[in-house]
C-alpha cells in the first residue's frame, strides 16, 4: 500500500473500555481520523490480561464496530501496553566506531543501542522500548543525532522501558487469535504524549498524566527526552468506589453522582445543596450534600497527585516543569481536577485534548481518545522510538483472514 493511501489503526486496551482510532494519510500528507470504536474491555484489569477468551471477544467486537464505520478491514494495529508491571530504568551503551575513517553510520548507532539494551534485565521482564536520550562522541556530550560525525568512541544514554514477558506474550496471543497483526507495542503513556503535547512543551519540561479507570499513568518529558514514566494502580474507578462506600449507595449510582455533581474542589461545592438520588435513578431514595461528595473526591484526587509528585521529586522535577502538567484520559474530565493539579504540583496545569490531525468526528478530540489517537500519530511517524517487539507479532495477511474466520465462528460476540 502506498503511503498516500496508508491506513493506520491504534488500539487502547483500557481496564474498563477498549478504544480504537483509525487514521488515513491523505495525498497532501495530512492525517485524517476516519473512524473510532469503543466497547467494554472484559478480560483486562489494570492493564493486565486476566482472561484471553474474554479479551479476544472484546477486541474482536470493537474492531468489527470500527470496520463497519470505516468500510475498511483492519488487519494490523499499533497497540498500547500499560499496567503496573511496566517499569523504566536508565542505561548506557558504549561501542568503538567501526569505519577506519571514523565516520558514524547507522550501523554504529544500532550497535550502541544494542549495547545499552544489554542492561541487567529483571527476571521475567523484556524490553518494550529503548529511548535514546543523548549521544556522546569521544566525550563530546549532548549530541542528539551522531550520524555523519567523526570519532573513535560512541556512547548513548537511554531510558529502557520493560514489561513482564508473560503479559506481553499474552497480549500477542490475543491479537493472533483475533486474526490481527501488531505493528508495534507502545507504552501507552508515550503515545498519549504524542497526541496531547506539542514540541515546545516536550522541550521545556512537562508532565503528562493519563487518568484511566483503574490506573493512572504519567511521564515526564524534558528536552524531548523521557525522564521517567510510571503506572499507578489507582484511577477514576477508585473515586467512584469511595463515593459508593462513603454514601452507602450502589456503585452505578455513585458513578452518576460523580459525573453529574462531582468536583475535586471543596470550595466549588454548594454548601447547602443536596443531591436527590431519585433524580439519577428512579429506584433509589435518599440525599447527600454536594459538600460531602466533594470531600470524598478531593481526598482521593489529592492522593493520586501526591503519588505522582513523589516520583517528580525522585527525579528532581517537583515544581520545576515550566510547561506544567497536562491531564488527559476519561478520568481527567472531572470538574475541578485541573485546579487540584495546580495546587498539588505547584506548576501550571491544563486539560490535554488530542491534536495534530483532521477529523469530522467530534469524539476524536475528546480526552478519552487521547491514547488511541496517539497510537495512530505514533504510527504516522517516519521513524518511531525504537522498540524490540514489532516483528514478533506480524502475520501474513492470508493467515490473518483464515484465523479471523475461524474465531468468528466459535467466539460469542
């Protein structure tokens, strides 16, 4: 398929919802988001596959939905990987430049990155990404692109992103059974950053926070490099659960209370205003004050942000990021959350919306689709950040179709 006809799909496997974005690169070079799909993510919890059968069924249903919408067959996708099993660590690599004249070629860059990958990997983990931060040529530091330079020794400082081997393999099995190939597995927060941050923010220093259902992932970027990235086992669903426990109401009703009346700022809640549960569910009776709900929400949101700030302090960036904090994900739409972030992080904060593309679909610009759209943007890049995984899961198109047909006949949708 020629580049001007290229179709790119990104799949965000959330703990409550699977979201798919499909983009097309038009002849003029613009990226158009032409289709979106979403559905429940049965079989996934906190980014971890808990049931292959349920996950296969969930992915298949969502893919079929977007295929009907776009009229395209989705055979490959960029897939977001997340979960608390994802870790990052720093590494260095050093090699001698191979050419007699000392000119650095792509082979030298590849070898030095391979040397950085030789870091002591924890048992049962494998590398998802190696993110070069800077190169050095004969002790000349701070080089971004060493190609064509001359020297004797090439070094690299890199950030290594690793995930549990069994989780990565299980994810690959799920897509194989769906009948799809994986272009690349991408640490989800990195693709999120692609869609909600601009180049200037990445250079100045910025925190991006994606608040999902069961997890909160975040990354710190500075001078275009990833300084740290992490996933916390706490998300928007925990806020809902807190409301359910605090008000002694069902979880479904607690979610409606959060969405319709919730705020993370106590001062924004009406002091004497009551929430009548009957207005939200005819089966329910009782009331609660908006102030009481705000207290519950504020406590949990501050806890999440303080956990993030603890990691910022570890890398000496607490209160020191000029481009501020960018909040995104479905959970980031909670009223007052941006102001709470400003208070805890002591830096500017804003709501991050997907950008960098054209679309006639309003939902493509919603924070809940920032990761799925970001995966499409990641796939659009001529050269993405290096990863070790893509080739492991590519499937011949004829095999894909055969597998797809087999599982359509035996799996319930």
